[in-house]
């Protein structure tokens, strides 16, 4: 089992433990749901300054599945293993 959550815009995998490196875990999770991996470019103390992921799409199907998983749940543990739905 992978511990990765995929970006809803480009499909890139990110270790879910990355959210713990932010001052506010819950805000980081919400920012990832909204902006995808673009949130990692924002100031960790000001995630409202984040912008949507602009990376090239590496897997459109995986990105779509990641987006669906993130819409269905606010818990990153439930976003893991999106590849199983391909």
C-alpha cells in the first residue's frame, strides 16, 4: 500500500505525511484538496496564498480519481492508493 495522495490536477503522488510539516495540518489538507500540489509552493504560514497546481498532467485518469477521492472524504488516509481504481 502506498502512503501517497495524488494531486487532483496533475496526478503527481505526495506522501500524506507531508501535511504534518505545515504549522496547521487541517489547513494543509484543505489547501491540498483545493489547490493540489500547488499548495506546496505557498508560504507554510499563509496557505491562503497558494495557487492551483500548474504542473503538466502526468496521468489524467489518476488525477480524476484523486479528485473524486478528495471530494468524498476530508481524510488523507482515504485518498491513498488511487491507483487501485485505474
